């Protein structure tokens, strides 16, 4: 499905699989689902921005895609974003489609993902493990860094937002550098892939 076909159909359904012992759909799977839909057009996409309000998604869902921001925001409260394609801005979001909870589960070992990482107080760098996507590696690395250098006593850090100037087509190294932190609330880190700065990742503390 190319981008023009995706725009034409506007709403695309998807069945998710839960990771590990989680009772909610992981943000990395949402990102990878959107990337899979965009397929061959990914290399032409710029200024990709996705955010999660952390309403728990544990049902199958549909992707809403439109050139009109209000169309998406009114229909898709669970995840929101936008990107640029050939100079045009497109908005997208997710909405739960059914009342049936996601039933399938697969194993997911974040410790394996970050087994080749190196952490400092300023940030972290990772040589990714095979079998994991860019976003899985990035989120696991950022989580590992936060748990060590920004620990929370009664909450946990959550993947909140990702901004990319472009979508990397391959990755040999992933690095994050902490840019700002509101103590125990929100952090912003620079993202480098293959030593090139391409965006920012935000983590927020659970409520």
C-alpha cells in the first residue's frame, strides 16, 4: 500500500500482540505499525512527530490518517502525530476499534536489547542486537538510562513522544544525549543514529 492508497482508504485496522507481561500495547509496536503501512514511502517522509497521552490501549485499533488535523483529533484520542510528505502535512492517530481485548502475547526481553549498551550521566549509546527494530532499541536504551540516572521511587518512566527529522533506513549505532529534565516528570533527549543527530525522544513519569 503506497501513501496515496493509504490516504484514500483513511482508516486502516490492525491487530496488535502484547509484549511480555504487559497489559497494554507497547508504543514501539504502534510506531512500527505506522512505519509498515507507509512502507516504501518512509524514505520520503520528513518531520515525523508522534506522541502518546498514555490512555491505555489494550484493544485492536484502527489508524486514522487525514490532511485535516481536526478529523484525526476528534476520532483518534489514543495516539496522535503528523509528518511531512512532498511538502504536505498529514495527521494521524489511533482509535480503539472493538471491545475485544488483545489476546496474543509474545516474549520480549529488554535486557537482551540493551546488552551492548554503554551509559554515562550525559546519555547512552547502543550497538543494537539483531532481531529488534530501531524504535524497540531506542526505547529500551532510553528506559535503561532513565532507570539508572533518573530513578523514580513510586512511578515508572514511559515513552511519551518521538520527533524525527527523517526516518533512518538502517542503524549501526543508537545514542541518546539528555537535553533537559523536569525532575521526576519529563525528559527530552537528543537522538543520534549512526552518529547523526536526527531527532528527539521524550519520556514522562507515569501518573
